C-alpha cells in the first residue's frame, strides 16, 4: 500500500503545473475549447457597418436606392431602427470572413485614404470582436456627397415632416 501512495506523489522537482495539466485533460481539454461557436453573418455586418461609419470622410453606407428605401423605412412610426448593416455584405466561414462595403464619401477627402482607414478599422473591429480572420475587405465608393446636396436634403426633410 505504501508503494501506491509513493507513485501518486509528484516526483522531486516535478512542477505543480504538470499536475494541473493532467487534471484538465481528464475533462476533455480547456473549458474554452469545449463546444463550438458560430457567428451569424448579420453580427459581422453590424460590427463592420459601425466600424466603417466611425471613419472620418464616410458620409453614408449603401447605394442611393438602399439609402432612399432606408430613409423611408426610418420615418415609418413603429418601423425598424436605422440599419447599421446597410451597404455591408459578408461571407462568414468557420474561421475566416470576407466583406464587401459600399460607401459614400464626403467631397474633398482623399478616397484612397478613407478606403484605407475604413479597411483598417473594419478589420480591427471584426477580428477583435469575433476572433475571425478577415481575409479581404472590398470597398466600392458609390457616390460623393457634395456640400449643396446636404442643403437640398435638409429642405426635403422639412417638407416631408
């Protein structure tokens, strides 16, 4: 019986961490690795949409038609709230994702700088929040917002209300 207790004792110089790792293997590995996490496309779309809108020089997201329908939908009482995923399309795999963004930039800004900043911000946000590897972010600039267009929109909004 004394032989059995001697075998269960850690050998001289054996680290305590070695014993701990033996215990975790018994339950099937690290607790964080037990099971599977799936992330819906809509989740990545919202993260990317918010990250893209945070960049200076981005006026809006989506094409003119989607923005028009979105504006009408936003004014309907009891309707859905503003869609943060407008202008964002994603493909989510097991460990990677690819994104397509459609943006409207403000007049006077460098489109290449805005696109670079959007790409960096979106990649950082998506990878940090989801753990997915972003393999590509394609950006389509569909319009440039001119200063006089803003005045026209404000007048149109006053007439609609």
